[in-house]
C-alpha cells in the first residue's frame, strides 16, 4: 500500500509561457511520496486517557450545563451543529442553554440565555443561517462586558461553552477562558456572585467549531458552511454558462472568501475556469498578456465562452488589488470580447445547507459535547475539526496562530509560505488546477497510449474524472483513447482517440459521456486482448463501481493466459452506492446523497403540514447502507434500515412505538429510510403495511421509492473536485508504472502492484493492489467487509432520541499542529 499525501509543496504560480511542464509533472509525481518530517499534524502526540476510566455516555453530563452560541458571520450548517450539541447534551444528562445573538446575548443575559429542549431544535437541520442569531459584539471586547458575561453564566451554573464561529469568535472565547479565574474573583469581591457559586464554577471549558464559508481556518480540511457556499456558487456558474454560450461572452465572477482563495480555487476546478485569481498566489507581473492569450486559445479551440473566477481578496505581487472591473476592462480593451461581471455576494451564505455540511456539523457537535464533558481545568481550549473523514481535536490557539501566520505571510509578500500554511489539501488543489488550466500538451510525445473507460452504473462526477484523466495524460505526452460502453466496448472495438478540446465542458455534466455498462470482461478476453494489441494500449484507467473492481480482478487473473492483459491498470471508484472496497468515498455518492436529502426535506415539509404522518423512503445502494445511513443523518430521520445492521420484527415494533411516543410531542411527523436490499422479507411494502396497521388512529403512512433519480443530475462541487483530483492522480501513477514496466520497447506488467485501486482512506489517498483487496470484500453482497460509516449509526439513533450507548472508544484525542520550518524549495 502506497500512502499518498494530500498534496506536495509547490513553488508559486508562474506564467504559462515560462512554466516548466516537466517541473509541474514531477511535482505531481512527488505527491506520491510518503509524508516527510514537515507534516503539519503530529499524529503521535495524544492526550493521555482520562484517569477516571471509561464512563457511560448517558450519565456523562449529569449535573453539568452547556451553553451554545453562534458568533460572527453566519454559515449554512450552523443550525445542524446547534441541534447536535443540544440533543447530545440532553442525551448525556446535561442541561443545555441557547445563547441568542452571539456574544451580545452572553453579555446581556436575561431572555437571551434560555434552556433548550429536544423539540426546540426540531426542523432546524435544513435551515440556513443560524436560528439562535449572531451579532458582532463590541461589549465583549471589553473586560466589563466579559465580567457581565461571566456573571450570567455563573448564575445559571454553566461551566461549558461551545462557540460556533470564525477565528475572531474563537479567539474571544479563549481570552474569556484565560480570564475566568480573575473575573470570578472580581465578581465575588463586588458581591456579583456568592462564594458557593464561585466554587461551583471554578473553571470554564471551551470547545470551538469553525463555522465559516471562507474555509480560512488552518487545521481543518473543511469548515461548516464551505460546501454549501460552493453549491450556491456552482448553481450560479452553471446557469451563467448557458447564457454565456448563447452570446459567446466572457464572464468574470467574483466570489467571497476575504483573504482566502479556497472558494475561488475549488470553483475554478469544479467548472473548468480559464483563469482564477487567489490572494495566496498572485500572478506574475505580465499576467495580463498571459490571461489574454489563454482566453484566445480557448476560443480558438472551439469554446463559445470564457469563465474567469476572482477571489474578493485577489492581489498582484505588489499587494495591489485585482478587481473584477479591472479584469473586464482589460478583456474588453485588448480582445474586444463581450464581457460581463457578476459579483455573487451574500447569496453564497444563503440557502439550505448541503448534506455534507449537515453531517459535518452533526459529527462536530457530538464531538464538541464529548470534548466539553471530558475536559478538565488542565485541558486547553480546543477546536473540533475534520481531517480526511476523521474527527480531530486541535488546540484552539495553535490553529488561530497558524491562520494569522497566513495573513502575515501574504502581507510580507511570502506567498510560497502562505500556500504551505494553508495545508496540503489547498496546495494539491492548486497544483491540479494549474496543470489543467495553464499547461498544454508538449510537442514531444511519450510514445505511450493510455485508455480510459467507465464501467458499471452511471455516477455524477464520472465525466469530471474522465476529463482530468484525458488532459493530464495529454500533458504527459501520451496518446489518449476513449473506450465507449465499458468492457463490452473494449471487446467490440468501440475505441477512439480523444482530444483536449473534446472533454473541455465535461466537468459539470452528469451521467457518463463515454457510456457505461455492467458487462464483465472474462467472457470477452480474446476480443479484449486483440483490441489492446490492435490499438496499442499500454495502460488502462477504469472509472466505475463494484463492476470496475471485479472486472479489474478478472483482467489480473487473465494475465496468465493473455499476455496483452499484462499492462498497468488503475481503478477509480465511481458509484452512488459507495460500496467499492479500498476507498471511504466514491465519486457520485455525494451527488446522490444530496438528491436524497433534498427530497427528504420536501417530504418532511409535507409531513409537518399534514401532521401525524410518517413517510417510508426507499434509497438505492444495493446491499450497502451508506446512502440510507448518511441521508438519515442529513435529513434527521427517525430510523434507517440497512443490510449491515440486521433487524427483526421486534426492532420494527420498537420503531413504531418510538414514533407513537413522538406523536405525543409537538413534533408530529416521522421519516424512515430503507436501503433497497436491507432485508428480502421486510420489504418497503411490508414495512409500510406494518406501520399503517400499528399506527392506526395515531399516525398514517406514505411511501416513496426514489429510484434512478439518485443517479442523475449535475455533480456536486465535491464530486467534480474529487473526480478531477482522482483522475489526475490515476494518470500520474499509471505513467510511472508504464515506465517501470517498460522493457526493450514493450510493456510487461504482471506484478500485484501493477493493478491498483486509488481510494481515500482516512486522511490519505492510497494506491492498493486490487488482489490484496479481495480479502477485504464480501463478493456475495458486493460490499467491503469493514465500512467506516457504520460507526456513525449510533449518532443517527441518538439524534432521533433512542436511548443507546454511544461508543467513545475511537473518540478523537487532542493533536497538535506542528509548525513547519519554511525553507526555500529545491530547484527541480
């Protein structure tokens, strides 16, 4: 297994004319080296276990009180975080309080601080903004204001504070905690609190969650709200693309982000923009010439539009702002193109949160409560964060300091340092964007031919993966072939050369432009071998689902009989079911998840209007319960039936009883998800009939089978970006393998590591020999034997008010950000 760090270090942006193609390609290949000593997180430094030993989570919060507030700019997903904190806090036995209007409510007290109930956070999950309000507070910046805030908390017995906001809000919380002892002493001296109250509230625990659409907080891969903001941006970009094509226009789109270019960068990757301006890597001094040349080349290639993305904090190397109007004036003056400017503004903050943000916020909320209740006076204030798909706790002020270091580096013109401090994920996105947008195929060819194909059911994001595979392959100098209709097309010779411009607009298209089928290769070995030889194929990239994995295994087995099959091959997982072994995520699953979540929102709204109604929703996924479970988390379902967690008639009855009790509260609706193959006897119709019969006089039922709508639609920003990066990695790896297996002008690859699957595992992208993954696979049910997301199911049940034990054996420990030694890059 070869571990792939999220990104290599990269020297700052160079103009296309002067940029070394070999250097950029080498940088992409270097990204396959294991992490060096400069990695930002030190995984080995963990806090020792609590001396008190394991505790039952249902009683962990008894006698304690937690306050939750949102501060600073609002972000979609904040409500999901508040909901999780409230419900998990109540589940542990703690009292939970809302603090309305952020720090201002903490200072003012009174009705601004009120106890939360289970029902008070119902129907909050799908709402944008923050229901409990947020405000910029000058009073809290003064000691007098913090003194009043401390008194308000002490009087209510609150010693645990969860703050959801940006770096300024979290810094304020840390200052508050540092002064806590002095504030109590002053209040006691002036008679503001009693000695007993001071003793009971002797220390204050602080945990932060980063809510910001800018994704500008160092230490976390994604902040709450970022993915939703990208959804809003991409909706607008897709809409603008259609009108731009109609009139052959150039559009300059300005996105938010303050001094962080993340939104602009991911938007550019996700829509295939011609150019992007980000503050972390300003263009060279002669950028005007290169921009105009790039726009002209795009038009000459047959495109009817140009898209330029500008971060609101974009600057040149001398610190001068680069504005949307400046760019428009340049394009109009030099090229005469019909050019329009669109400044997206606060629309990026609005709308319903994406499925990713709801799940992220819910997971972070659970982790925040555990961190608060496990905290001691010696525990530093921490921020709950996400690394890969793993929850981590990081010292709050270490993260704040590194975040400030980025701004300092940019102000001082140290843009290479700023890029490094943003983290490997940011650098990787930047590297891939530059390769795809600013490098063109070299005149000298490699002499190798690489084919790309889709296998299995269609999945949104497949086309983005094909696009990056083709373009990165061409940059390597390869001849690129497109295989239509999967292995069947390879057997029947449905193969053609594919060019740079052919895939230009594929990023945002759903489905599979190449065509895809579930046919496996074994029965066509002779025809496939003949066509591999006929078309001179030296390497094969297979983008698809479980059939792609199974087909890859069959090709490896066929190498013993057919020498033509002895070529390097790479599997890139792409399926809505997310059931491919060797990867935590598959291309297309996020789009399907958002489709299900949006549908559930509409259904819940209907159920809330009619009252006393329960909906049974059937999702896709085969035997894999990923979609049902994650959609249950994102939509706030009462239950999710899946194959991996067997259930009986007693469990069904318990769920009916649970919904019966729910109808006695103010929340008179129910949502139940069922994976399509969770049980051959307890079908959707059976469960529907059971609920109808048992709920007579209490609630009525409706059922919906979502079907193939889950495979359709435009890919989400996550799937576009994920597909783009996976395709780029796959081609870089297969290029290395072709060279490694080349002997006297012939390719002969028959080792296990010459046929790999590229997947995301926890915090890394890894290439794993598919032969080794055989032992990790349940072939009968077409699922991996171990699936990470099953550990999230207790959260789903707890948030639905089931009284179960939460397994905290893998709760995140406190890690540390290691400050990187910033040294100049070696000359490549």
